[in-house]
């Protein structure tokens, strides 16, 4: 603990001393850090998440998760012990092993409940997923004589195998630093939501969403880009989302205020 607190004090010193860490614009907009003890706990959990190693209780919960009646209890236990789903390596292992869903580090939200994402889904790092998400990977076959599941879905019991492609044949990929608002519906025509995109609450997404675009509506349409083209290019080049939380903290002020062109250049210099 002493070493961790010392590291936190060193980080605070670097934030205070390095004016360029918050854009070099001359303004003193240094963000206020949480207490050192709280930051130490946060970073300890972040390091464990980045390492991919499960704590002893994580391995136990992963094995017990095969018992379906225990699953709600185990999920609640894991989130309690590991600080919620954004920092939980165990929940990511459960999602991968039991649901075939890959969830990147620091991604969080009530939209990460079991079954919200179909098998084969990949979600990037640092994403925010609100409640009420519905992801559909195939439609009823409108070109068939009937659209009833009797005639295309083996689960109903008439057919030995599906007459249309399995949902896994049309996987969804969500990039990094994506924000999906409440009660969003993602239809089979959308196969990818790009890095840095925003999907407004209540949207019905029928096609791919390009990186750094804000979309909303039914069907979802582009409202505007998040950044000017030059800033967007610099953020793309920085790929800051590939860095750990611990690596980002010394440059925290770049993330806690609007991104100007000068700050975007600094972001790219540091992480690109």
C-alpha cells in the first residue's frame, strides 16, 4: 500500500507540473483527483483487469457458473467483489466462456446483462452501454411462403436444423469508446459500430455506424460527427483506448475537457 500511495502522489505531481498534459493552452484547468486511497483501489483493480488473471474467487465462480440456478447469485457476488462490471475480469471470462461474447477492458453498463449480446459479439474497450439494449442478428424470412418460425427455426421443433443462417453467422462488432444510449435496438443490417461512435437513446440501428459519428432516430441517421476532421484524424491515430487506465492518468486533463486541436495533437504525440 505504501508503494501504491507513493505512486499516486507521483502521478499527482506529474499532473500538476506538466502544463502540456492539459493542452498547453495556458489555462489552469487541472482536474481534481479522488483521494489517494480510492485511486489506489481503482488502479489495483485496473491492473488485475489488464493482466487477465482471475482472483481466487473468480476461478471458483467461473466453474460454478455452469449451475444455472446459481448464476444470478454469482453475478451479484462478482460485481460486488470486483467493483462492478467495468473492472471485472471474472465477468469477462464468464461472458466469453458461457455466452461467446468478448468484452473489452473498462466497458461497462446495465446493457451488459447476460443474453443482451448474441454469441459472436465483440465489444471494444472503454465502451458505455445503457439499459434496454436489444440486439437482433437475423430476421424472419420475408421471401418464404410463410414468415412463421415453424418453417425456419429448429428451436420450434418442426425442423431438424434452421432453414436460415444462425445468428452467429452475422456477428456484431462494437469498436472502442462507443456510447450506446438507453433502449437502443440494433437490427441485423448493422454489423459494425465504429470507434468513438454515439448511438442516441431509443434509436433503431439498421446499418453500420461509422467511427466518431453521432446517430439517432428510427431508423438511426447521422446527426453530426463528434469532431472536426483534423481532430478526428488525430484521435484515430492516437488509439489511446489501447492504453491502460494507469497510462492515461498522467494525462488526465486531456480527457476531462473539450478536445481542441492543440490537445488532440498532444494526445497523438503521447499515445500515437
